[in-house]
C-alpha cells in the first residue's frame, strides 16, 4: 500500500463551521477593541470657563482643620490675551482687579489681603508677558442646606479697568473636591458631600 491515499476525514458540518466563524469574529473584535482602547489618549481635561481670555486660576489644598480648609490660589495672567499688542489697545495700562471670591455654600476669605485686590497692570504693551499671582485663602462652610451632590466650584470675579466684573472658574482636582466634601461633613455633622 505504498501509493494509497491517506484516509479521508469526515467533512465538518456547516453548523460547526458557522459557530467557529462567529467565535473567531467575536474574539477578533474584542482584541481589536482592547488594542484600540489602550492606544487611545486619555480624554482632554476640560478647561474652566474664563470671563477673561488669558486669565486662569487653579487651587490646591494646603491644610485641613476641623472647621477651616486652607487653600492656595494661583491666578495666571497671560499678556497675549489681556494686552492688544502695539496698536488697538488703550494708551495707558489698566488694572486687573480681583473683586470677589465665591463658592456656593462656602465663604472664601483671602489671608492677609482683601478685595478689591490689584492683580497687576495690563494693557497696550502687555503682549508676550505672563505672570502668576499667588493668594492664600481659608474656606469655611456657611450653608449646610446645599445638597450633597452639589459641585464644589470656586469662582473669581475679576474686573479689568472700569469695566464689568467677569467670572473666572478656578481649576480644582479631585483631592480639592474631597477636602471640601470632608469640610462639609465635619461642619454640618452629616455624611460626606
């Protein structure tokens, strides 16, 4: 039997072939989705709204005490947005002033300073400059009726020259939100939030 063909295998039933194709398709799409998810960059962090382009602020917790949380605020002023270059701007520099600091359910008190507070001079020749104004502040709870799930947001009211005040939302992270939640819990003697 030297030249005899090998024994034939029975054919694979069509139902089994279809099932194998579906399994391979599902596994392949799962692997493709996992690879896609790993290579995708994280979603961009939203930039807080600012009533003044080029004026931003951020906050971080410095110290947590029983009824007060001490924070560090930093106001960043970019000259490109607040100045208008060599033409088209005011002839004299204008003052950029912090008029108020607000947070729903909280009082934010500046340490060693009061509002209105001059943050700097901006104006015609302000292009290209950027500076940071550091401010210490203490946060206390003034309204325990604010709902548990309320956003923990701080807003700076800023005025340029003699114009109207505009809001600048302070950029905060999850640690900051947790600290304010804990402050509410301690002050109002209720669950976190």
